């Protein structure tokens, strides 16, 4: 692989991970927390970025060194564990993809006024088109990069228009008025939870970037992915902070849209349509690709027809949304399970990092292990709490 092509794949994997994280939920989540915490939300972002990098480096390095996908690593560690994790990933990926398709439909609705359902179908068509071409991986890389850069530029413009108190934001990022641990856990889970953790790592593996000799490249790609997602998060935070600091009321029905409109008028509202459309479509692509990557090693048929299965995944998500909308109970269950997926998968990777039959004589950095265990413990506690609270709602 030429250096130019190699760099393109590394950047593509980074943007695939980042744009998979930046979906409709990401936009809403950032706006709501800025509204409740104000400038102190900067501290939450800072801590979550540090934890996110620790998660990604742990997972991507083990995948690269073992030269196996996460489900195969898990099965090698404990037979059947990989199949269980794959089932969780696919369930969560499908449920959240329904929301992503809906978000894309909303983007088209904002931009051209067509019904959300029709917009969802158009967005699904664009996503399917990526996997119809011969070199789908290369197109996916370029599409993720293009959409990611577009979102950064548009959100930056809105942030500039809202004129946030930058000095206050900088001070409160280091010395917050209060620390919201739930917000930190939510951001970590939303940025590197579920399928998102493995989107870039599996992409690098599919592109042949693996082995101990590739660790510097894997590290650079993982850090780049978190950096891109964090830049988008910071700019969106500043845009919302500018609105909040002026005392303007944010419509609770669609907080990020309200921020864009208040900051830049009707033009801002149209820009919101572009941003949520870009965020949603890239999340649809990332979710479908990564979910299928978790099951293709179990079936020669799926491995041989990967793009067709990915297309089927997108079509099913779209049909469910068009037929019944976003099934609340399914999304509730998937959200609760997603809180447990990260500690389960990350814990598995940490155990695998110390199994010679999986990683050979590779020595995993102690600092990364400590970071990883911290995230495992905190996310397991919070995810378990959410699951206990939400499960009874499914049977009402």
C-alpha cells in the first residue's frame, strides 16, 4: 500500500469513527448539556476526550496486534462471548440506525420541506449508493471525510455567529462551577459506545493495516478520530453557549435546531438541516458497516456478500422508520444495553491484551490499561443503573 493511499485509509478510519459518533443524538446531547451546565460543560468535554482517547487506543491497538475483529478476539478469550457481543452490537446498531434515518429525513425536511419519511428514503438511497460501487471502502472513507469537514465548517460559522464568551468557557473548562458525572458518562458512551468503538478499528483491519509494525499508524488514526469528534463537539458547545449566555430560550422540542436559528436566523436553521443530514447519513453508513463487520466472520455467505448485507441493514432500518417511526421501547432497551456494551467490550479487549495466545509477546502499556479499567468500572455501574430503571418500562 502506497504512503498516500495508506494515509487516506488512516484518515478515512478516523473520520468514519468520528462521523459515526456525530449523529442526531450527539447534536441534541451537546446542546442540552450546554443549556444545563453552561460554560462548565467545557470541563465535561475535556474529561470525556481524555477517557475517549484511552478507550480507542486500547481497543484499536488490541485489534491491530491480534489481527482479528473484536468478536473473534472475544470468542478466542471465551467461546460464545464473541457471538453474544455481536448480537448486542447488531441490536443496538439497528435500533439507533432507525433514529439516524429519521434524523436524515428531518434534515431533508428542514432543507426542502419534503415529508420526513420521504427524506428518510432519499437519505437511505444515498447511503446505499456508497455500497453499490466497486471500491465501497474507498468511497466510504472519502464520504466520511467530506461530510466531517463540512460539519466542522458549518458549526464553526454558527459558533462564530453566536459570539460565545470564550474567556469564561476557557476558565470554566479548567475550573468548573460543578462537575456532572452523568454528563461525562453520557458523552463517553455517546462518542465511543456500542458499535462506534470499533468502526475505525475494523476499517483499518479490512484495509490491511494491522500488526505491531502498524501501531504508530493505528495510534495516529485513533487519536485523529477522537480529535475530529471533539472539535465538532467543542464548536457546537460554543454555538449553544453563545445562545444560552444571552438568555435566549431554546425550544426543547429540537434544541440544536433552536440554537442554529437563534444564532444565525433562517440561514442558521437551513445550516442545521445540512449538519443534521450530514451527521445522520454518515452515522447510518458507519452503523451499518460496523454492525455487519461483527457478524461476517460467522458466515462465509455474509463475508462474501458484505456490501449486499450492509445495504439490507440500511433498507430494514428505513422500512421500520417509515412503517412505525422510531419504536420507543426498542430504542429504550437499545440505549440501556448500549450502556453495558462499552464496559463489556472494553473489558474483553483489556483481558485479551494480556493473553499470549491472542497478542503474542506484545506488551500493552500499563497507563492504557489503568485508563481502560476506570472506564469499564464507571460505565458498568452507570449502564447497570440505567438498565434496571428502564427494563420495567418495556413491559408496561
